[in-house]
C-alpha cells in the first residue's frame, strides 16, 4: 500500500536519511504496530457475543465499562478493514471488521439515521450527540469494509450516509442543536478537516464524485489559517475573521492543526497544487513550533493565542493523539520537502513519543501524560481513546518509510 499520495507533481524525495536508517525505522514501526498495538486489541476488544468492540479497557485489557461508543466502533471497524485490505488478508481481521460493520449498521443505527455516541453492549442508544462525528466514522468504517469484503451494499450505505452528513455538516440545527440569540456565530475547524479526510476515505483518495464538496471543505478550512500570524485557529467567524474577545476565539489546538495539515497535504499532492502543499507543510511546522513544550518536551493540548491561561484545565497535558498525528505529519513533510529540518522534527517527536507512551509490559500505548511526561491515566481504551490514532499513525509511517526506502 502506498499511503503517500503523489499522483500529481514531482515524486517525493527520499529525505535526508539513508536507506539503512529508513529500513531500521520502518522495522521499529512495524514491530510496535504488529508486535504490541494490534495484538492488544485482537486479544481484548472484540465482543464476540453482541458484535462490535469493547471500548473501555484498563491497562491490562480488562473491561471496566460495558458502554460502547459510536465514534470508536466506527474507528476500529475501519482499522481492521484497512489492515485486511492493505497489509495482509488475515481472516481474523476480516471477521473483526465484519463484526463491527454489522453491529453499526444493524444494531447501532437508529431509525432517524443517527449513530449514538454512547450505547449499551447490545447497541441500544444511551445518548446521541448534537454533532456529526459519530456518523462520519460510520461512513469511514463502512466504506473501508466494503472494499475489504467486496460487499457493495456497504459502499452504497456509506454514500447514503455521507449525503446526509453533508446536508447536516454546516447547520447543526438539523441534528437538534438549537441556535440562541446571544450565541456568537463561530465555525469549528473540526468540521472541514474531518470532511476532507472523510472524502478521502469514502473515495479511496479519488475525490469523484465529491470534488465540489472537497473544494468547499478546503475553502472552509483555509478560513482558519492565518499565515501572517503563523497560526491555525480552532474557531473563526463565518467570514474567517477572529473573535479574540472569547476564549474559544483564541483557542489553539496544536495537534488538531497538525492533523489537518497532513489531511490537506494528501489532497495537495493529488491535486498537483504546489502552493497548497507548501502551505500544508507550513501549517505543521507552525503548529509544532507553537505547541512544543520547551521545558519538558511534547505537545501541549491547548493554548491561548494571546498567551492567557487556557480555560481547559487539561491544557498542559500530553495526550497520545497529537503526538501520533505529529509523527506522520513530520515524516510526510520530510518526504515532500527533503528538508533536514522536517526530518529533525520527525525524529524529535518520535524520540519523545516512543520513550513515554508505549506500555512495554502489557502492550499498546498510554493515552494521557502530565506535563512532565508521567502517566496520568493508565487505561488503554476509554470514551475517546481506541484502536485508531496509534495504529493509524504507525501504519502510515511504516508505509511511508517503506516508500522512502525504495525511493518512491
């Protein structure tokens, strides 16, 4: 599988590392992915009785909460579908993917086409968010499962739900979120960035027939990017102007911006857009520079653009997923630019991440560290952490390192 999309424009350079260094890194990423991370989820996550996956697993893999989460059911279904289709056709991976896809489609999906955020082990709704993200991961899961299994009915269902999601995406009153007279209209970075990625997953990177929607997502995303400040804001007004009088209007989320940067880079390379590719590189560099903790290392979770105290009490914690996104984003940039600076950012992120997050005794990664890099919460799966950011980043890096090693 070639995960770096270089269909248009010059092929990415090999970066500043030798083939031997790239081979060693690829081997390290493979061993972490297939020797530690994937086996943890294979052993502990699959719910063979009800279908789908147990999400809330402690450090050793024991279930500590039987609640299931819609986001996470979709993400894990996507993962095992992707592994089966692109790495090795292992029957257990397809069976796990099938279990997740059937659970989502036939148990979790409500009559009004919603995927619960929280549900019982059997799939009965506990709570439904007035957002679109559970449905986004439903689309992602079913699209990839359709390719893995060859069952076209799942592809049709994924496209049907995507059309609904698109109709809801920029007007959340359609999913039950009221608009109040005193609310300041703000657009969230999360919406265009996830839709950019969702179109990539739905179409397997081809965009058609959703070129118009992709262009709208890119336009909406770029309203959050402020090159003069070298920043990406989490919330902006609908016209792209800032709202500095509110904490959310000053909010920076370095990990989110870095993740959005590699989403944008994928499309820039496919579209042969050198300007957009250069901007995507800058987005990752800016966000790392502002988000990196000079005293203790690692990426802060939230920052305030004016240097005020962030209102999120967890702002200075070091979470697994921003570091996962930074691993791949810096490696992708190094492959695009051939820059030693991007390579050094990748290595610095890799050194910090691999030294602190993996659990060498029980497998998988911790999710939550304090500012100094000590484990804060030891569970491996919870309401927001599952088999997704860690294995996706390891898989993407492993594949890109293989491409770079071969000069592709």
